[in-house]
């Protein structure tokens, strides 16, 4: 068995995964996401590591009860942000979350003066406020002493790997955004220089080679209840892990992660950067040197829906009933889903992006408002997938995929059948799959894909939503012009 761990933004999960895909019970522990003034969003590394220890110990106890040996520890988790550490792997200040918005002004400046586009043409990465480029520049300007104390500017997963193994490393998927020359798997000095971050090159660790495994240290083994020297894999991070856990394997295959945010990704064999395209999304290195993932990690997702349900006084378990109570088109109510305080990052980048509901009347119901927002998130997914060039099978996972009615909306808007794994822990599953391969014991990919359900696109609704999607794009175009000239309409000066 392998112990697979997924360190999410607020919840860490772990379970046993066998080579045939069998899984043990899922164990989870919550960590704190600190929302501070100035759009700062931070986490405490020690607390996050404590959650990992708790859930891994529970999974290790499961293995002991079953009499099954644990052959590896497979880690995945949240990407982006900035997890600064010293030479001993201790945090240099709180970790800065990918949700953080303190570097919005830096990114707006880089967008205006062409720096963001210059980085995109070199690496294929469109930056957003919560990625390492703007965050490093912000700290270099406002907290240079903090960078001076740091030895590594890394990510969540490699911070945990360093604590458990002593290795100063990073997975290539995490390192991809925004400075990695993905095919070469090394950093672009030109991209760093464009951002004025040449001096910070010392903080970037060269990515581990595909298939790299590290040895669990004796102190960490005692904390985790696992054998000392156990192989440890450190990636890929959660978005690609979810894709591989859902069965993405052929060029053109796509995957939706309908979670707090909306992850859209498509697997390809050739990395082609169009310098004329909008600098958004990213190209990710994968465990397979000849395959790449193009990803659009939109900020829309279940977080916005949770907010609306709370405002309306509706429980999450009422979602399917509400969606069924309003027809396609939501009785004329429509929405833009950009409710994140840090704006949007895919398929366009604009920290000023904000949501809206239109077409309201005294006859509009709670069901209409909920359906309008759910349709808008699906339109965003369609926009991302069209940009990514999706042409193969489409899978979905995440909390939103558990809603049959919302999954039907996604299938109808995108115009493709949606394959949803029965196993909700696909991030853990994907990390374990890669770890099995790194051990030289690849899994049967077809067998792992078998346990899933399919939501078939309704041809009548597909035709209707094609027209609605065109209207959505027109509304979005007008809104983007409005954000540029009047970023926060109605706000107090």
C-alpha cells in the first residue's frame, strides 16, 4: 500500500491506496487560512505539517490493522503562493497563500509595461497576484530583510518534503509557474531579469528529475508512524494530481476540478506558446518528459456559490433541488461569476474583475439566482477549455461535481459528456499513481478509470447554451472595459 496525502488550502487528507486502486478510509484534518488586512492570505507551515502528521498516522494505523506493508508516502497539495524557508526548512514568516492579493499593484504595473507578456512569451505562464513572481517582487520592495533570511522560495509540498526528508527540492509542476522553461526543466534567467528578480535566483531550487523519490528521515518516521527510509514522492501538485487521478492520459484529454476555484486542464505532447494570445494560464511540466499540461486555474468555483447560498439562507444540500426548480437560462437571470477579492487569473488576468447578476425582477426566485451563477461558472469552464484546445475525453472532480444537476449544466454548456470518478479523493489517487510508477510498478490505467459515472450532454440544452455562451462572452467583453475605466462601480472613494 501507499499512503497518499493531499494538503489542500484548508483541509489535509490522507488514505491508503493499493496498486489495484483499492483505497482505505479517508482521514482529514483542518488547517487555518488567515485572512488579514491588505488582501493578505497566509498559513502557518508548522500547523499545516501537524495536519499531515495527524492524517498520515491514521492511515499508517489502517495499514497496521490490515497487516499491509506501506511502500511509499506520496504527497500532493496546493500550488502557487510563496512558502519561504531557511536552510533548516523552518518558515521565514507565515506562508503566503495562492489566494493572496498583496501583489496586485505589482502585477497591474507589469501588465501595463509589458513585463507580464514578456514572461508569458518565455515560459507560457500568465502571472496572477498569488504566484511567486509578483510576491517575490513585492517582498523585495517592502520586506527585503525577510528575503535576506530565506534560503528557499518554494511551495507547500516541497516545504513538507524538506521537513520529512531533509531534501531541498521542488517538483517540476510546482516550479513551472512562472519562471520555468518547461521543456528544458530549468529556470529562464531572461524571465527573472524582466521582473527584476535576478538576485532572487538563489532562492529557486532546481526541479527534481521525473521519478525522483526521497528517504523519510528517522525523526519524521517516528512522528508519522512509518518506517525510517521509506520512499517519499513530492508531487505533482494538486491540479495535475487530480487530472491523473481522474484518468487523464491521452493528448487532448481534459479535466475540470470544480472546487473552491475552477481548475481546467488539457494534456498535450507539444508545448506551443502563442505570443499574441492573452497571457493567462500556465504550461506545467508533468512526470512524463514528453507530455505537458496546459492549465487555466480560474478563480471562480464553489467559493462563490457558497457565498451566494449563505446570502440566500440556503443549505448546500439544497443545491440540486434549486437547480431543478429553474430552467436553463434561469428565467432570464444571468451572472458573471468573478467573486474572488483578488479578481480573475484565467482565461484572462484582471485583479479588478468582479461579479454581477442581471436580468432580475420581482418574479426572480432564489432558484433563478443560484442557477444563473452555476451557469456562469460553467461558461467560464467552457471559455477556459476552448482556449486550452480541449478535444478528447472530459472528466470532472471536486465538491461541485458531486451535484448531479450542476454536473449536467457543465456537460450541456461545454457540449461534452462528463466522466466523474466514484472516488472523491482523486488528488490522493493521482499522487499515489505517480508514486507507484516511480517505484517501477505502474498501475493498470484502464482499471483505475473504470469506477466512474458519466453525465451525458443533452443535445437540446447544448444548442440553447451555445447561444447563451455567445451572450456571456459579449457581456464579459463589456464588463472588462468597465473594470478598466471604473474598477469598483459604486464603491466609496
